[in-house]
């Protein structure tokens, strides 16, 4: 079987398992993890011929985000704009500092470190990293670890908090 087909089957199978597990974002996490495991086992590198798939995946994510958006209370959004801008600027400063630290600790160039520590969409970060001349493999590795950690840890943390809050309200 073609190695790319094996990765595709692994992603689809992992997505199905993740979805069936009932884990929040299980389809994405399952597909991502199993696809990466198979890709790692097969020692596959970056596939440069994924322009259409990249476009299609970005378009699907955009559709899901737009379809799931609720702007019924749009009149409340302007009051949050200063906080959103402040958050973004704070995150940018933190990311610059973290990129500097990782560039020194990991002995990588600062630009690669910046793309590796910048929160954002995986495909967007990889595309811009390649365009700028950073090492996309390192950037993608850092971002995949971040995404998987967040998608696995946050639901677990939220479940712990919700269970603790339910117990405290019963007492």
C-alpha cells in the first residue's frame, strides 16, 4: 500500500476511534496522534505536494468555525475588544521571550524558535515558516506537541474542576 494512503487510513481510523471515545475533540486528537505514529513508523518526511489538501483542510476549519459561531449578542463584543487586544499583545510579548529562551536552550535560530513557540494554526504556522525560511519540521513539532497537550489536558482539567464544583455545591 502507498505510504501516503497508509497515513490517510491511520488518520481516518484514529479520528473514528477518537470520536467513538467521546473525548472532546477526539476525532481530531485521535486522527492526529495515530496519523503521526504511522508517519513516524514509516519514517516519512514532509510531503511537499499537499497544496490542495492544505487548502481544503483550511477551508473546512473555516467553515466549522463560522458555522459554529454565535453572534446573536454581537452588541456585547465591542466591550471585549480592549481585553482581546491586550491579551494578543501580552501573548506576543510572552512568545517573543519564550522564543528567545528556546533559541538559546535548544541552540536553534531565533526565527525557527519564534515559529515553534507561536500559538496558532498548525498549517498556517508551517506555511509561513517555510516562506520565511525557518525550519518547518521544528516549528511543526513544537506546535503539534502544544495542540495535543492542550486538547488532551484541558478537557481533563475542566472535568476535574466541574466534578469538584458539583461536589462543593451538594454540601
